[in-house]
């Protein structure tokens, strides 16, 4: 069931995520990462918790392009974990 929760935009165009939203995402500590899934055609933004996974190697330019392409695709491709995303980028 969907629920509308609001937050007021500050003079610096910032918002504080309401407590129930932070609890749902499992965030609330300084340094926690929040991702924004943006669908400009539908004017929809979805929030998600993001976990940084350190890697020893840098992405190639081709992998960055592939990642950008994945972000723009319809169908909302998801990955079970960061390893699955990295395997997709390496293909």
C-alpha cells in the first residue's frame, strides 16, 4: 500500500527525510548513502539505500558507458548485489 509522506524544501533546496522513510530504508547514520532512481518521463523519483562496495580496480570507460546505459533503460533492471552488477558491467 502506498503512502504519501511530505518534507519541506529548505532555502538551499534541501530536505530532511522523514523518520518513517529513514526507518524504511534502514538509514539514519552520518555517511549513509541514498540513491535516487529517476524516471523523467513519468516525473517519478524513487529512493533507495546504497551500500558502497570498495573495489581495487577502476571501471573502464566502456564500463562507465554501459552503466550509464543501464540506468536509462526502462524495465528497472535490478541486481542481487554489487557483485552481480560488476559481472554485468564486465560482460
